[in-house]
């Protein structure tokens, strides 16, 4: 299920973006990128709808996923 980012409390959204940006596997290679810049980049992707917040009820987990990876029958 897609969670519209504008419906989240600003602090909750900030915490989600920071947690995602610091996960293993979100490395930017040899170039060091600040957390602030990573979060700003994620916000921009949410705004232009290339990334969405996805809640998986069965697993009770939240993730950021590419919008193109969401099944076509899901509204957002």
C-alpha cells in the first residue's frame, strides 16, 4: 500500500528518510555524500513521484521503492 508522503507528520517523514538513507546498501560509491544531501534527494524523488513510500501490511514494514516497480493497479 502506498503512503502519501504529505500525509505523514513532518518529523515522521524526516525520520523515515534518514533511516532509509543510512541503511546498508545505500552507498554512493567512492564519493562521500552527506546525510542532509541524501535526504534532500529522497524528498525530491518523492515530490516528483519517482519514489513512493510503500507499507507492507503483512510484514508491517515501510520502504521507499521506485514508482515504476509498483503494480499498475495500485493508485498513487
